[in-house]
C-alpha cells in the first residue's frame, strides 16, 4: 500500500510489512520513505523474484532460469540501480520481461510487459519477418486485422510467403480464379 505525500506516492512499510496509510502518521510515512520502505513497492517484489528465479536451486522454475544459464547483471544486486535502469512499472498489469529470452536480466534486455506482450515473446511463439520486421504471428494478425488461425494456416500449412499471407502482395490467379504460384522471372 502507498500513501500520498505531497504530489508523490510513498511506500508505507513498518517492520517489513505493508500497512494501510490511514494507520500511519505523516512522520511514519516520511521515515519509511527516507529509510527503507522499498520492499512494499511492486517493482521490489519483481526484482526479488528475478533474483530468486536465477539463484535459488530450490525453486521449481530454477531450471528454466538460473539452471539454464540465465543470470542477473551484478550491479542489479542493488535495487536502486535496478530501478534506475528499468524504471517504474507502468501499471499493475505489467511484470518484468526479458526482450531476448536467451539472454539474462541486464540493461537493454529487460522491460515491463503486459501478459499479452509476454506471451508473444515466448520461445515457443511462431514469428514472421516481413521487410526486416519480426513479430509474432498473433501480433501480425492483430496489426493486419486477419484472424490468427487464417494467418497461421496460410503460412505454416498452405506454405504462403509472409507478405502474401499478410495481404501485402497481390496473389496471381488463373482464369478460374485459383491462386497460381508466382515466379521470379
């Protein structure tokens, strides 16, 4: 929980647990903000989870993180330095995401992402590259207003090239209206 202090939100922590703002005196809020208090921030919880995923072999998901070589930037042992690099979480829907899942948690490879963005960034997501731009099939489908299943079928079942599947290239049809493979001649 956070309390208002002037125009800013301030974390409200006492004895390592969050307390409701109405149960705190203004002096307590100032003290919490100036001393510790950061363990109540949602960013702090994400930071702590990041560290334990990568360093605690007792965690169920350790094999997918620390056990598979995913590391955390050493300077991010300091929460304040982590927060300075990553910034505040834009909303309660956002959580920490690695842009390139093969790399560790480091500056330039970490962002706050929504669940939809994270699902599109999984290593199992199918991607298409068109004109040098790589996006997941679901993202291309949304951008081009094409049903996901139709786009998936066109590319991965029927074998269309991505430009044609996305409607960026007109198909060649014969007199009967059937698609004809285009030649590069």
